[in-house]
């Protein structure tokens, strides 16, 4: 149950995360080579959808890197990686529409997104402190009173990490569902082309599922450890 148990959890988590990352890379690589018939770039797609939803105040900017796309709710900016910003690939416009989906969530007061924003500082504190406590418990002995106290505090802190990952799931799935509807309803992609949207965004969603599963496994391990003598 001791440190060896955590190594096992780490290995399982790495396998799940590795499968998710491989699926994302494969799907994105395939559909980043397929150009959309509309000819609209990711930037043009994002701007058009934002304007048609009354979000003219939200900017669209390029950001360095690959798959670094994100929506910044504080600055009200949709940032798209350079390829997705400038190219008219199925993958690029799909990712752009997904990020715009987050902007629409923000503007409409989507509750899970508000919850996720509120959990960010809690999750950050938990992520920073639970491991030092775990190491402290390892050093003093998991079966000692002090070791048990460290593990129990780590459990409480890690609950915030798990809660963040769990709340992230509906936020990301909803943004992807919105993206598919927006792209097809506004004629950016045909229904046949948007099949690629589903594949790209489903692969991306699995990375969040993988993170939640890994966090759940870690919490279960800590709970078992907190009850050991």
C-alpha cells in the first residue's frame, strides 16, 4: 500500500494520459490536412461566430505554439495557435469554434464555467501542497500518527483538484457540442466535414476525462492510505 501503491497509480495515469495524447495528435494531424470547402480560416470562423452572437467585444488573436488554443475570460480574448488562426483546415475551424463556445459560455453565465473559475485557486493550492504532505508522510511513516495526519490533510487538499477536473468535463463537452452546432448551422462546415469536428473534439475531450480519472485514482489511493495502520 505504501509508496509502491503510488507508483502503480502513476503508471496507470501515465498510460491513460498517453493514450489520450496519442489520440489527440492523430486526430488533429489528420484533419489539419483536410481543408474546409468554405475556405474560412480559424480566425475568420471565430470572428464571424462571435459577431453573430453579439460578442463583438471579444478579440481573436494568434498565439505561438501548437494546440495552445484557449479562451481568456479575464481579457475576453480567444487565442488560436498560429496554424489554426491562419489556415482553413477542418481541425483549425473546429478548435476555433470550440474556443468561441467558451466565450459564449462566459457571456451567458454558464454555471459549470463559473464553478470551474471559482475552483481554480483551490485546485492550485491543492496541487502545490498535497505532494509535499505525501512525501512528509512517507518520511515519517504512513502508519505513524503524524504520517496519518499528513495524508488526511493531503486528501482534503486533493479533493479540490479532483473537483476542478470533474467540473471541467461539462464545460469542455458543452463547448464541443456548441462548436458542432455553430459550424453546421452557420455553414462553415458541411455535415460530412463536421464529422471531423466530432473526431477532433472527442479526442480532446478524452484528455480531460483522462485527467479526471487519474485524479480519482490518486484520491482513492490517498483515502486507502489514510485508513491504513
